[in-house]
């Protein structure tokens, strides 16, 4: 038997809220939103962790400007390094830019190992960036992290929303707490708001397309001055203030 | 020399400790589920790929078990040779054959998360990173002998 699963609840028992940032489609802005949520929560004085579980394309470290040569602290496991008040963990801390071609079972094994050996300590929030869709990574954290909440990110597109429908189907099937849906790269249309109403999920707000964002990636100070960050703060207040119901 | 050995021991302790904790926790879960009165022996397989220091792992198991029902339990540890099979060309090779070519940092990365081998190890015949770890990946409980 695999003993590692038994220790996972112990590793996360002092984390108050565990939020997975999820989407149906790729390229909708999950990584930026997950990273900025962590950053703004930290600015609010919360104790925050950020876990990048997008094994094929980890990039939270690029958004937050975390140096590639960062090493992890080791003490009876791994202590995630601290950046701008955020405890950060990603396979990228070991892979350092190389390709990591993993298949299903390997992905599960890597996630279980990561959850079994990472010592987060006490956190107010753990934000988890996930790959798009109903991936192995998402299935594994839904199975292993008790009390996981999902924050859905989409763009205002019929194609993206169709994939969110499938994702919602899964999340509801496994009884996940759904915090709500965030509309990224908003064009001022109502389709995401109407979608949220139709599927009875909370519309948490919209983030406009911001041309300055690309130039601000990797620079925390510049990121905080973007319109995206401003929108994230508004959304964050709704997340913090919301009572979550199953 | 003694000081150096001590430092190496402490450094290695980190990961072995986390895995030993998971073994003890898992066995105690089984004790609760099966309502066991005592656990006489736990057989553990330690895959070579994870490069566990067995003596340190054994010491960690002993220390973590103190004050639990597993205090007197015998932990039998068996090392399992790591073997790979290339999905591309079918070649089978052993970790021992390539171990020396792995840099220290990379060996440490594999020690933490054995799947990182896919970013580091290539098939010695065709160079593909698409391989299966046939055996010897990491730590698992093989069997447990207890009293009901």
C-alpha cells in the first residue's frame, strides 16, 4: 500500500482555506489570477501559500518573479520558500526550465509525494493553480485535499463556457464547494453573468483586458499597479466575505 | 571526519523523516480500522530511485513510533532495485547503470520527487524521456503482521 496518502491530512490540517483556481479551457488567465490572489492576500496581512500544480506549464514563478535558482529549505520534509510573504511550491523549483513529460500515474505519484513532504505550516489561504479541464491534477487534489474550494476562471466565450459546463458537472459530482466564477479579459458583455445565473453559481466579478500586464510580469510592484490587480482586490473581498454553501 | 558525517546525517534526515512519518501514520490508520491490539512486523519496500538512506529511515521510524502502539514493532526494510522500460523503443535498463551520470542537484531532486527522473533521465538507447519506472520507485508498505 501507498503510505504517503495517510500523511496528507496532517500536512494540510492547519490551512484554513484551500482554493483551487480552475478553468475549462487553457489560456484564460488562471495562473495570473492565482498568483495575484496570493499576492493581494499577502498584502492584506494574510498568511498565504501558493502551489503551482500545472506540471506541464508551471508559470506562477514567472508571474511573481521568483528566481529560477531558488532552492528549498529542508526540515523533516520541504519548507516552501517565502517570496513577498507567499510560501511557494512548484516542481519548477527542481525542474528549472526543463521539460517534464509525465503521464497519468506519474502525475498522481508526483502530486501525492509533493503533498506528503511539503510542510506548509499554518496558513490562512492556500491558492492552487491547476491545469485546465478535468485533468489528473484536478482529480487528485479533489480526492486528496479535504475541504477544497474551487474558483472558476473563464473568458467571455461560448467555447470556454461550454468547457466550464463540463467542469461544473465534475465539481458538483464530487460535491466540491464552488466559490464562484471570475470573468477574465472581459469585453463588457453579459454572457458570463448570465451563465452564472443559469448554473446557479456566484458571479464574482470581471477583469478587463490589460495591455500593461505583459510588461508587469515578474515585477511585483508593477503587477500591483495594473488594472488586473485592482479588479482582483474587488473580487478578493467578495471571496473573503462570502459564506460558502455546498 | 565525525563532524562531517554528522552533518551529512542531518541533511539526509529531512526526507527520510517525512516518509517515515507517512509509514507510521498509515500503519496506525490500519490499526484503528482493523482494531489491532499490536503490530508485530511491518515490511517496507524502499525503491532505489528515491535514494533513501535506510539507516536514517530506520532511525526515524523508531523515533516517530515512540509513544505509539508501534513502539515494539519490527520494521523490516527491503531495498528494491530500480528498473526502467522505454515506451519508445522497449529498452530495459537499471538505475545502477546510469546513476553515476546524474548530477548531485538532480539526484537530490529525484530523491524528493522520483517522477522528476522524467526531466533528468533519458533512455540510454534512443534518448527518449518517455519511460516507465517498472520497479523501485519509492517507499511502500508490503505487508503487516498484527494481533487482533
